């Protein structure tokens, strides 16, 4: 996937590397990556566990290239899908030069047990930052004891308070990351913002529309499979996609009376996809039942949820 720009000559002290964004569900990892890139690559909803696969986004500046890896939230797995999600996070950390752990300022000086265990498993092999997010929601004096408590653990090279939503203190975060990256050539050309194909993002925007439309079990029981993606004429694309659910009852809810619910999902998704692709889209959605797909290794691999 490309953005406007061209490859330029890099300075000798150019820095480049991978930064994994990890943490509990709904702490703002995806919001942060989108804010840092100035472009929406990761889908964002108020619901936890929205991100299921690691999403790669590339930040460019004259003297550095940062490859961010947005990861699924760290949870205790209930399904094979969750185990595959955790393997995505572990793989991102293994690849990373820097691990940035996000916490919600509302949680104070304690990380959820799953996150703390994950952080301790990293050890001192690579720099670990703690990013205390959503600081715009509290009075500044209350943040200082939280920082002090986390600093006392000795687990973090840097502790940086930020607001991903308000884009507060992100310049300081970028400067700190660049300082700690290795000096080496860029991994990607200047006009690349992600290595994922357009099909990946289209499926994610459809999933996001389902998360926005429904509550309870429906979003978590849903996957999206792109069946067809083709240009019909210049500036127009035809996309056919299956929305996969686990039970017939879920299919009925997703379609809605007279197809109203599915129509709403399609309209929401189509607007996002058109903005992302920059062209008119005809979106053809169908709902299919694949019983127990979240526990089916073969189905998970077919849907792109491979174990890394």
C-alpha cells in the first residue's frame, strides 16, 4: 500500500526499526498508531478486542523510519482465536526493537495481570517503554505518583504520559523512539505506509461496521472474508464479502428485519472503504454460517488468523 511521496537519499546516521504496541484491550493502541501516522490503518471502536491481527504502519521522516506494530489486546484466552491473537502479539514483540506498553491512566499504577506477566517475560533484552494513555481525562498532579510507582518497578526504560486521542506528547514519544532505534537503512520506500494489501483493510472496515452496529456476542462471533475485489471501470471498485457467524440465530440478527441491519452495516462500511481507497465502491455483503469457527484451526487459518 502506498502514500504520496518518493524515495530520497538518507543521511548516514539514519535510524530505523520496529516498535510493538502492546497492552490490555481498549487502552488505545490502535488510536495511538493512527494518530502517529496521521492516517487510519487500525480500526477503532469503544469495544474491547477489536484488533485481532497485528497491523503494520510505517512512520517516515528525514532521519528515521519507524515501523509500528499494533497488536491484539492481551487477555486470558477462551477460544483458539484468542490464542492466535496472543501469538500475533508475541510475534510482534519478538520482531520489535522497542516494546511500547500502553496503560490506561484510570487503572492507576497497576497493569492487568496478563499484561504484567507479558511485560516481565520480555526482560531486559530490548527497551520497554510504558505509555500512560488518556492523561487528558485526569488532573495532571494525579499522574505523578502513578509514574513514580511504575518507575519503582525498574521494568521500563521510559515512562511517557500521552493522550492518543488528543495527540498530546506524541512528538516527545517519537523523538524518544528515534533515539533508541538502531542506525541502519530504511526497510521500506518512502511512499509505503503499510505492507498489508487493500483486501486486508477492506475486511477490517467491514468488521468495524459490525462492531459499531451490534452489541453482545455478534461482533465477537463475526469474521469477514473477501471473495471478490475488482475494478469495474476507472474510479470504481466491486467488492464482494462474506460476513461469517457461528450460528443461524446470529445470521438472522445480523441481517435484521427486511435486511435493514445488513443494509446499515454495508452503508457504514462502504463510506469508510471509499474514503480509504479514494474511489467509488459497490459493496456486496452476504452472511454465512460457519459453526464454531473460533475454535476451528482450519477455519481460522482460512480467515487469516494464523499462528505466528
